[in-house]
C-alpha cells in the first residue's frame, strides 16, 4: 500500500466547486488503495486579503499578530476540505500545523521547521482517517503559532512526507507541471517530464512559483520523490529526480528560462575597501533571515568601493532599516535602492562546462537591445539583472536562442 502526501495550492481551492473537485481527486486516490495525508494552502487570494486588512489597521503591524492573522487562511481551507471529504463518506480531520506536530525555530513570518513529531498524523492514518493539515505554519519555541514565509505550504508538505516516510509527495497546482519558462510570458514554453533537483532548486530561487526553494532543498536532502501536477487534469506532471536519471539528456544543455519581477536592489556607496566590510553589511540581514542575491562589489577606486545586492521587494523596507545604521558606522557615502529591476536566468546542468553558453546569452540580449545591469553565475545557472520592463522580452529571446520553443524532455 502506498503512502502519499498530497498538497493543494490556493488556486486549487479558490471556490467551493474547486474544493469539491479536489475532494473528488482525494476520494479517487483512496479508492485506488492509497493512504493519504493532505496539506492545503489558503483559498485563492486569502493571504493577500488578510495582509491588506492588516494594512488598513496599521502601517507596520506586530509580527506576532500578523502570524496569528495569516495562519487562519490555511485553517479555513483545512476545515472546509475535511468537511467536504466527510460529505463524500471519507473520514477526515483538519489539523493545524502545531496539531500535526510541526515544530519551528519560532521566527515570526519566516520560521523554519526544526522537526515534525508525526505521532498524531500516524494515529489518524492508521485509524483510516485523512489528516488535512494547514500548511505554512507551525509551533514556535514559546508556544506561539508562527508562519513559515509566503508560499511555504509545499515546504510543509515535503517535510510531512519525510516525517511519515511517505513513498512520494504530490504537489498539485494550477499548471500541468514544470515548464521551460513561465507560459504566461513565453507562449511556446514546453512542459518538462523530468527535472533535476538542482535545476528545480535554482528555478525556485530565481522566481519560478511552482515550488518554494525550501521544499526542494528538503526533498533533495532526503531523496524524496516529488511530482508536480495540475489539480484540474489527469495529465502526467513533472517528476523531480536525481541528476543520474537524466544526466545524458541534460548534459551541456540549457533546460529552462527563469525570471523574477520581485527584485529590489540596494547599493551601499563609497565605503572604505577593507577586510570585514561585507560581513558588516550582511550580518544583520542574515540574523533577520533576509535572503540576499546578485551581490556585486565594484573594483576599488581610490580606496572606496560600492556594494550592491538584491532582495525581495517585500524585504526592502526592513533591509534599508538594517543597512543604513551599518552604513553610517562604516563611513559609507550613502545607501540607495531601486525596485525597477528584474532577473532573467538560464538554468541547466552542464552550463558551466559548455563553452559559448554565456556569450550566446549576452549576445542575444544585446541584439534585442536589452541592457545588462549585473551578472551572477553558479554551476548550473547564469542570471542577468535587467530593467523590469525588459524582463518578459528577455525571457522570450533566451527561450528561442537556446532551442526551447520545441517540445523537450
């Protein structure tokens, strides 16, 4: 008998009809003999609506109270899904993150899972019930309810799957699987049947919204099979696999184009070029768990240098609050920021070992009249920071340049 953790995103649960359709899918899986645990996101745009409601009360609401507020979205989904399954004759029980045994480090708004105590989940499954777990939340160190950061219900699902020693985790969303680019801006994007953990992790970090990076990291670490599928069709999705499964197929190939509009750049200008400078700037951000990307330090000129880096737009205000006092302490000229940039990236195992890939990327963008602000690389991706208005065109140009317009595997 197969034990599966199924996770359903907010778009899959946006209406009563969609909740019923998801319940029917769960019912069919149970009829096939599978044992299930289900993890759910908040319905539709609930989290955005709750955030806006808080904003009407306070410009900067307390983090603890925001977590209490935002966690209610997933609780509503869990309760409604459990009710629907019971109406279909399937025993189900809605559980909050803490009730499901999810323990965290307690950081409000961006907590990380430290352990899952699966006793309650196993008890419900063995009793023939379907535990429906509210994603995106867990128990903090002081007994408070805390959230795991936006988009992390799939992180909850993968972690639950690992704790239960599940055979696999299925991520259900509003797309058919993982595509070579965002189909909303690249009309000829192709669905991938297989993708390597490392490639999926880079795509998630670079703006692909299908899975959260932390979910991919957990799956890779524990070698958990993950399938990304559509809630609205029975078509095969995309399986996330180890590199050895498709190494020959992917060697020396660009597999996908990723883009991200959620980018803000911060520049600390005119600082003395001396040891410890970067640590002074980034240590406070690390303490607050703010993710940093695309770091560029200019060549020193007259003993002075500039440091630029990108963060999520949502983290910009907090980042500036943390960086400005540090900049003053180290004698920086000033701190400036911009939210008018975006990232476009090529991703694929073997990029760094393939001569000419970078030149083709830069050349195709230049031919399209797209200016590159800065460049960063890893073993399997190259990322360019460009004007936000050029991101969509850049994705289309690169998708064509690297032969991704035709069906691929």
